[in-house]
C-alpha cells in the first residue's frame, strides 16, 4: 500500500542516546518581539473579511464578548502558520473571542494572566481610532494605532498594556490566542488544560443503583 508524505509543524520524537528528544525548532524568534515584546502586522486580514466578521457579530443575538465563534476559530486555525512565522516560534491555537467596546470604555493598565503566552488583537471595525499603549520590555511607553484589518501580536503575560477611554461609539475587536509548542502552556492548545481542570465527572455518570438483581 502506498502513502502520502505530509509536512507538519508538530515536533517529531527522535530516539537519541539520552532517550527521547524533540527535533529542535528551526525558527528564530522575532527580533522586535524579543526586544520590545510586541510587533505590528499591517493588513493581517483583508478589510472586506474584517467587515464580514464584524457584521456577523452585529446580527447575532447580542452576547458580548463571544467566546470561540466558529467563523473566528476558522481564522485562528488558518492563521496559525502565518503567526508562527511572524512570531518566530512554532505556535498552536488556544482560543479566540469577539468583543465590542463602547463610548468611554477604558482598558486599565495590566498584564494578562500567567500562561497567556501569545496574544493577537485585530481591529475589525470602528468609528474612531483607539490607541493601544504598551510598556515595552525595556520599560518604554509606545503607542500602537491599528487600522481596519491591522493586528498587534504581543507577549500577553509579560507586556503591560492599556487603552484610554474610547471616544467613539463602537469598536469591534477580534482576539486570537496562541501557545508556544514548547512553552509553559503547551498543553493548553484549544484550551485543553482549562477543560480538564473544569470537568466534573460526577455530572457525566448516571448511577443505576441495583443494576443486577441478586435473585438472578
């Protein structure tokens, strides 16, 4: 029987003298991310695609934010290789969300919770620009302005970031999260780690009681 050769970015196990090891990455981490903790990706998605996603968000029953909508998951997965190449490390998809912010909303200065290794936000639609402030790894404050379809990718659990009160009426943002294949959260791809921690197996087991009749 024949077989088809395929290429994958998932590390292969090799049997070396010291036991099993992973094939080393052939990537070099993005210099700007190493120095600053973030980088900007212009035209990350085309404007018509950004508008299509934001329009679907607007017409759906109003839930804000929307966690892991299927059309955003498709983008999360399809962009995995591109974001890995830009970031300079092999990444795996974690989760995504859609959010709409309104007038005077303020994002306080913060660092994402531990384990949020690679975060990426995309401006899908807005009636006003909304500056994204970062405190770089060198402790210098910089300002990021994203046009429709632009994205910023940053070290979520290391980079301090914030936004001043929004002066417009509506800002729709797509958030994509990834984990490094060999990072601290490598087992949390597709939120597997969180799912395992939140499962209550007692709710999944139905107790039948006296299943066997002792008289039989």
